[in-house]
C-alpha cells in the first residue's frame, strides 16, 4: 500500500490502472468502507426525500380538495419525522465522506513525502522547491476536495436522477418524457465544458507553481536581492508571473461564465415546459393538481443536480490537473535504488577501502564533456585523499559517487572490494559521512543539529564531537548553550560556526569514510589550522577525502589528485607535485606569491607561514 511504507514505482506496487484517478485509487482502497457508508447514507437520504412529493400530493388532493382534515396531522407528523431522519442521514453521510477524503489524502501525502525522500540528487537538480511545495499542498488539497465533495456529488447526481425518474414515471410517464427533452443537449454541454476547462486548470496549477518558486527563491536569496538593490527587478518578475496566473484564471472564469448559466437555463426550460403542459392537463381534467405539484417537486431531483453539473465538472477538472502533477512525483523512477539481492554493509566489518575503476559520469540531461572521464584511484583504509582543481573540474562529482548520490555510466566504484551498487543504499550511506561546502542546518537546537545522524547520542558525545572542531567554546557562550535554537538554515550563526557544527555532525556519525567537501572554506586561517589539528585524530582510522582550495589543507594528504575537465591531471604527494611543476605548482605559486605580497606590504619578512616544501 503506497501510504503504508510501499515505495511507489514501476516495481513493488504493481502496474496501476490507466486512468489518472485509477492510478491514485490505491490510496482510497484501505478506507473504502467509509465511502460505502457515505454512499448508502446518501441513497437513504434520497429515498427519504422522495417520499415528500407523495405526501404533498396527498395533502393537496385529500386534505385541501377533499376536505379530509383528519389526515392533516398524520401527514405533518410524517413530514417532521422524514425531516429528522433525513437530517441524521445527511450528518452521517457528510461525516463519512469527509473522513474518506481525509484518510485517503493522508496516505497520499505520506507516499508523496516518502517518494521525495527516496528521489536522488538528480531529481532535485531539475525540480524547483516552490513547484514541489505546491504539489504537496495545493494539488493534494484539490484531490481531497474531489474525494470529499466531487465524488459524492457524482453519486448524488446518479441517485437523484435514477430514483427521481422512477417515481416520476409512476406518477405520469408523459410528463416524465417531456422533462427529459433537454437532457441530451445538457449532456453535450457538460462534455464540451470538461474538454475546454481541464487543460486550463493544468496551466493554472503550473503558473501557481511558478509563483511559489519565485517567492521561495526571493525569500531564500533576500540578502543577494538587497545587496544588489534588485527589489524593483524582483517585483517586476513577480508581477509578470502573477499577471499570467491571473490571466489563466480569467480564462477558466470565462468558460464557467459561458457554460454554467447555459446548463442552468436548460434545467429551467424543463420546469417551464412542465408548467405549461401540466397546467393544460389540469384544466382538461386529465391530471390532478396534487399530481402536478408533486411532479414539479420531483423535477428538482433532475434540474437541481444538472444545474450542479458545472460545479462538479469544474471540481473534477481541477482534481484531474492536480492528480497528473502528483503522479509525476509518484511515477518518476529512481536512478539510484537498491538492486535485487543488494547486501547490507555490516558496520562492524567495514574497512573503508575505496577504489575507482575507470569511472565516467554524465549528469542526466547534460550534454558535452562528461563530469568525470576514466578516473581510476585507490584509497586504502585510513588513507587521506586530497582533491584539488578549478571550479567544475569534477571534485564534488567524484566524491558524490561514493555514497551513490549519482550513478556512473561506465566503470565501477568499489567499497571494501564490492561495487557500491551491490550494497544497500542505506547501509552504504550509514558508513559515509559528508560535510558539504554549502552548509545546511535545520531550524532546531544545536544539539539536535549535531546529533542529527545519531538520535541516541548523549550530550557528552555531542560535546566531544564539538570540541574536536573547536566549536564547544562558542556554543557554550550562547544564551542556551547546546539548546540554542538556530534560525532557518542556521542563519543565527556565522558561516564558520555553521561549518564547524556541520563537521561535528559528521564526526558524531562515526563513519568509516569521511568526505570534507570544502568544509573549512568559511573559517579564517587560524581557525582552519585549529580544525585541521583537531581533525588529525578524528581522521585516524577513517578513509578521508578532502576537497579544498587552500593548499594548507591538503599538504598532509597521502595522495593529492589534481583534476581538470573531469580527468586526473596530476597525482602524488605535496613535495612530489611541487617538484614536477604543472598545475599544482602553478596554484601553489599563485597562492603564496599573493601571501608574500601581502606580507611585504605589512612589513613582514617573506616566507613566514609558508607551507613547507
């Protein structure tokens, strides 16, 4: 069941039916009994209401015209009882229809969130946050409205028409056929309205996603907006998308204004024809007044639902557009997932031996030069591998293949002698700790952020990890210490403080493979040196990959790889690479020539603080 832990995919949940609603009906099946109760209550409510025209006919013909006043009070009591019973049926029906929609929506929302958790990096590389947020909120709500109201309205239309026609035929078959004269035309109008309005609502929801994306990006990038005084530009961009969103809603409104009144007109014409023909039949003495009045009351069971068809089709069109967008999340296959027969990587047996064997990586949808091309390296357990190179050279792409953030198209990445695709994704990532250059912290306490990977960690264990990266002092100085809640994305801390908290989080995770992706870029040189000293003991026994632009962070590595254009241009230790010249020597000269220039300007002697050669 998708909402009960099943991963919606081409495998595992079976092949869904072809219709859009059919593909989502699996979320309704466990709760279908609530729908059955609601439908039964609706049928009983309709049947109860159909008794009223009969009582009305008796009241007019027997009491008012026949002057049998002793029948009046039984009819009044019967009408009151029917009203009470109908109210009870209506309450139960409304409650269970709402329960049906809420429970099905709960399962769908859980399945959607589970799919978002299972999707890999490549999915989020192409999807906008605002678009996903709109799908999990607005689109899900549109589907719920259809289940709770639209679906029941459809059953209400069927019951009213079917039961109403049965009773009407028992009263007078000629009047019944006369009232049906406009029904074929009405059906054609309904179908035409659905065909016109459904694609419009699809475009409306796309425009709404664009609106949310713009707002979300503006809020996240508010510092950049204000730094470059681009408020007017952002307002204009929002105005354009907002105008387009409004224009599409106006198109939908135009179709509603065109079709729905026409549907109501057809229903009212049936009433006019009935009054004309029924009136002539009464005058001629062929039909009693009570029968015509009762028949006119029954006409509401036809004209009422048909006049609501516009609303029903409108609701269905919105739901259908939303369902198509929701299915895109549920049915997008995962590139990275467990293969059949994947093995758990046992924590107590992990050595951390990482090897790349002729690896080539192309990002989905990206043409031209591959991100990595024929990369081969061997990192034995406990080794420290440093990666250096210009932006876009493939450093992050290389380390991202170890925990299977992406999948290589050629070659293999091996951990402890086995292809990473032979290990389960969860057990593999449990042994790989990653600190990204773009540090992300949750809106929670510092303790919760550091203990994110180990929810059972004690305060002392968290403090030990913080001390390893020189973070304990500044955390203890905060108003609430480790219980201090940081702002959204950790904006309550400085860049260096956020990075130290992120490194502490990775160390507390206690992985066998540690990846530091430019993890000290936001700290000053002195703090970087202190963190490096602390990391020496933390990296002991772990296979560590370090990406950095400062050579001071790389000089103690067992092997340094210089990447250029996705290929390994140079490899070796610090001293060997300096002696060979090439790109590494050029980077070294640039960094420390600039450092010597600064020292000369400040009066300090050249060479002070240089990395030893």
